C-alpha cells in the first residue's frame, strides 16, 4: 500500500496595484507582505516529514516555495506545469471597479456558461491535471509528506473533487486564502481531503480573515 500526505499551498500576496487579473502572465512577483507570508510557510513546515517539493512555474509560486525549500535543503524542487494557474481569456484585464473591462460588450460572450466555465480552462480539466500531479507527488513521497505550491482555483478544484463537491461554484465561497495549506491524503491513488490551515491568518487584512474569501 502507498500512502502520503500532500499539502497544497496557495502562493502569498502578489504586488498588483493595478488589480489586474494576472492569470498566467509573467512578471507578477510577491509583495513585501507576500514574502512575509512565504517566510511564515517556511516556518510552518519546519520539522515536518517532507520528502518532496513541487511548484507551479509562475514567479509568485516559485517565490513562495523558496523559504520552504531553504529549510529542507537536501530536497530538489520540481517545477510542474500541471499545477499552474487556470487559463483565463480575461487575464490582463481589470475586472473590478467603475472602470471594469467587463463593461465592454465584446467580452460578454465569455460569461455565458459559468458551469464550464466559458471564460477559461474547464473545471474538469483542472481537476484532472491537479489529481495527476498530486498522485505523482504522493508516489514520490510514499510514507512521508509532500508540498505543492499552486494557485487558488486549481487548489479549490482539487479539494472539491476530493470531497465530492460540485465543481461549479461561487468564487466567494472558496476556502483558500493567501498562503493557506490544503492537505490531501493519498492512499493507493485515492485522494481525500484531510485538512485546511491558515498559517498566515494574522498577516491577512481583516476583511480576508473569514473562512471563505475570494482571490486570485
């Protein structure tokens, strides 16, 4: 029997004063607060039985992984495209406020089907790629623990699938705050939800300290 815990970490806060939906765009790095969150995650995993580290190729995820890896110096870090942010047709646009790009009727056809969703990568495709990466991480860490640094929506899809939730959802109801840890237990390839933690809760703005918050 193979068995491992796989911790899915969302990256820390990103420096994004223009409030752009950055998606998979390059050159979006952690803010000062985001780096403090990453350091806190490094502390959180100190002393844990980690034997495998895996991370999205995007800068914000790589920078979040760095303090974790630094405290487990003998472990290589595997960059895995399967745990990247979800693709979104609206990336690069501003979707909030009076100047929201959603006021442009030319974009409305992306919003017709929230169940797929029509604005980006389908939920089922995210579940498939995340599950494959989680199983690979668990197989490598068999008998121990692994960390994967990824992004809010793919992590929520992995958890939703593990819990048997409907994939279509209200984004405001995702329990996946910045620098949070969603733990999955993998036994012989079967994935189940095992826990959720917010090591950086005290660092979050007060309005984000609810159990369910939105983000990117």
